[in-house]
C-alpha cells in the first residue's frame, strides 16, 4: 500500500503511518486543508466519505474553522492562533489564500496555496516518516512579487488538529538550570495555552513538545497524540481548545512578535513540527519517539556511545596538563573510552570572566599545545575530546577587543551580560566562517574525536532576525563541521539541558542532560528527559559524594545505577577516590558495557512515576533486559515485585544468578527484586533469554 493516497477527485488525501492513518480534505472553497481523521488505519474510499467537523452554530461571531484546519491564516472569519500572517510596509496585512494545487510523492503531500490579494505563495509539506508513527510537517512561504516588501508576523510550521474527545489533558515539561525535565500533566483549559522560549535558544524552562490524551491514558495503556518541534532557537507551541470542542497544536519557530522579513523573490521555510498518534499509553508514545529519533533524526543511531570521563567537576577552571594526565590515567583504569577536557584549556580562561572566544591552548597550561595530552590519552586507549562554547565571548578577550561589533547588541541599549559573556551573532556570515575555521583547525590539529558544544546564556538585545536565524547559523556551522569531519562526535550542552530538541539531535550525538549530577535529583530530571528523547542521547555522570552542588551524600552504587540508565560518564575527582571505590567503579563500568546495547538501543519501560517511594525503569532489547530499581527514603530490607510489560510472554529468562523466570509471569506477576536496608539503595537486575 502506498504511504500517501488521494481520492479520484483529489479532494481527500490519506497518509498512512506504521500503525494508523491521517486524512485531510482539501477544501478549495475555504482555502483550507481540513482534518478528517487521525486514528486507526483507514482507506481513502472510507476517508472520502467522512464529513468535515461542523461548528454547532454557524454564527457571525464564530470562526467556523477555528481549531479545525491545518494552517489557519490571517483572513476571513478566523479568530484563533494564526499559522500565517503578513504585514506590508504600510502596516496593513491580511490574506485570502486559495488552494492552487497539490502533489503526492511516495511518502509526501505538498499542498500549494496562493494569496488572491497579494504576492504570497504557501507550500504545506507533509511527510510520512516510513516505519514510524510520525508524520513530519513544515511550511514554506514565498514572496512571488518583485516589489512591495513584506514581513511575516506569524509563520508556523504546522497546526495539528486533534479528533473530538470528551476531554483533553496536556503533558509537558518545565524546568530551570539544574532542575530540568519536571513533568506536568494537567487538563487543557478552554483557552490558548502557549509553551514558549523567548531566550533565542530551546531553554531549560520549557521544551518544545506536548502530549495530549483524553484524561484517561496511563503509562502503558491509552491513546496519546504528541507533537515535537525540531528547532533550537526561540519557539512556541500553542494548544488551542475552543468552547465548542476542537483542540489543536500550533508549532512555530520564534516567540510572539518575532517577525521575519520576506523580500520579493525569497522563500522562508519553517522547521519541522512532527506529530504522532500512538496507543499503548505514555510509555508507548515515548518509545515511538525514541524509535523515530533512531530511524530519522540521530546521525549515528546504531553506534554505542562511549563511556566518557569529563574533568569539569574535578577541576573546574583549575586545568593543568599534569592534572589532566593523572585524571586520564585513572579514567582509563576505570574503563573510560573517551576523555574530555572541559572548560579552562584555552586563552586566558582561568575563570569565567575572561578568555571565551580565544580558542588556542592556554600557553602557560599547555606550553606544547594540546597534542601531547591528546596523544597520552590515546596511548591509554581512549579517544580525546574537548569542551567548546563557539557562540559566546567574554568582553575580556582578544576576540571581543578585535570584533566588538560581532555580538548581539542594539545601538541604544547597554549589552546585558550573562555569566560575564555576550552572544556572538551567528546570523553574520563572517562570524560563522570564523567559527568554522577555528573549529576545523582544532579538530584537525588534535585529531579530536569529540566536542562538547556548550551555550551558556540566553539572548538579550537581539535584533529580530536573531531569535530564529542564530539557531539556523549554528546548524550551518555544525553541519559543515560534521561534513568535514565525519568521525567527529558532538555533545549538545547549554548549561546542562538548555538545548535539547529534535533540531539539535539531528546534528549532534548526545546531550549533557543537566549540570545537576546529584543522583537523587537526576531521577526526576531523567524521567522527564526520556518522555521524548532516546536513552542513547542522555549523558549522565557519576560524580563525587557529597555532591558538589547539592551537598547530598549518595552511595557509589546508587550513583552508578542512575548514570548507567543513560549514556554512562564519570565526572568525579578520581584522584580523591579510594582504591576500593575505584575497583567498584571499574566493575560497574564493565557491567555497563555488557548491557550497553540494551540500554542505549532498547525499549524503555518506566515502571513507576518519579515521585514513587521505589522508582524503577526497564530497558528491553533482543531477548535481554536491564531493570533498575531505586529507593531514596530509608527503609527495611525488602523484596518488591515489578511487572515487566516489555518481555516476550513465551520466553524464559535467566538473571545473573541463574534464577529462571517465565516471560508471561514476569509480565503479569513481576520480577522480585531485593533491596537492602537503608536510604538510597538501588539494584540492577539483568535478564537474558535462557
Ligand atoms: C556549563 C556546562 C558544564 C560545564 C561548564 C563549563 O555549565 O553545562 O557542564 O561545561 O559550562 O564552564
């Protein structure tokens, strides 16, 4: 069956995903693409007979299409959030779009629209991400005239309209620095609810995805509609719920009032706003998003992410070649496969007040450059990586002294500093060329395997084009750098998890999840992260106890078990670890490597919520499973029994001690797991098909 089909009259188009169908009607009279069906598989003949949603009263006060069209524009009786609005130089605007054609490809639908009133053409793109539940949508707007400059006041990627349900509930995450990924689940009000970043970057405060259910969905049971915007600049996602029923999701680059100039002859293309309908609860929705990232987003989905060591918490800015060599030797002893020197290796960067922008090894710290350290790391059997922050500059730097005009600034306002730094303007071609050139030299000269690409402040005093254009400039530099260095791997970071989105993940390999490495706090941060993003992108370090940020003392094994449930890293000051701890750590690193494919490429089952007394997650792949259990409060020794939904009911599984379990029993009654007495106890049970 083709993935995209249309009815003989061309008015009805159906897109088929792995498990369902999405059908639209091309409503020529209204100049609108209107949703017909988003659910179980449907034939095009059946879809052609479906009626369009009608408002209960067609009164002059109502917008007949509000909440029930795929790309509502500023024109006619439309009173909801707009996917497209324009403004001419004289301040007027308004559109009268009409459908002028449509084209079907093997996995695509493009609907063409043109403005009867002015020089605007619009192309609505739909693409089925084959073998997934996801449909990708984006829009391109073209100025077809030769004069009359105009700007886009609104330009969404897409609007997804949900089928009628008795109720709607929104799941999303909020956060802040060191407290990312807090999951919220609340009724959708009859209103416009906007999640947004006005920071020029994805942000810690909100993340560009939503999940909607009817209020009854559970972790492993029920229908979920979800959508995620693939963009790393300012953004917004608006959930509209109208009094009469319809509920829709608008996703756009740029926050409110960010306008985009559209000179004659040019086209502006939005990022992708991808969406899926799944059954099988929130767990299945998350797994389907992970699967989509593996099939369509991540550049190297099949690669095992290396166990890394990062020196930041051990040294902060106190970086020396001798100290790094010592840490590298200890990291190698633990089994680390990648050694990353964090901030403080370059320019006059001995604290966060100077040197950012001067990307040459600090001559006092590395008199012979970085090559000797890099070679030493490689001689220990590890790859070598470096931290960089290419979008930023300290005013106290040679770069800023040479190019004060390269930063985001407005002529009449003082430039606001954040962490003593300013933002370089990546909408400028000269800034992008400068970045690419030194990054290219650095990767080449040290034969770098890895970069941690950081971005440690939001934007202020930005001109309108930076809120969207900066991120596009960063994408360009990342894409070109990767093209020149196909073996280079990149970790996205923005003071922890401030730049996590499908746009960043399309050009990086993993994400530094949070600057908070307290294993107890991490449980909820990682729970929120995994709602959308795949475990092989979630970097987690084992650091010192007491934790330098929170002061909490956490047993080594608990710290490991939390970090082992993503991409394991070590970030502690190993020079202060006892021999016993180093030996325990080496054993746990070895265990991680043996189950790494299951964790990094398997299916994640959240067995509890993050607030439960005992929390647990299971990873399942190819006949093997890894089950993590954590209990934070103190308690007696106890055996708890955890049903494991992901296992094969017909198979027999064996744990590391040789105990055997039937899959059907593990699914229904569960796996018994014994926890020791005391606070912060954890367990890891591995299962293999017998
Ligand atoms: C940010 C990152 C940290 C570390 C520091 C270095 O906060 O999130 O991991 O790299 O910058 O300055």
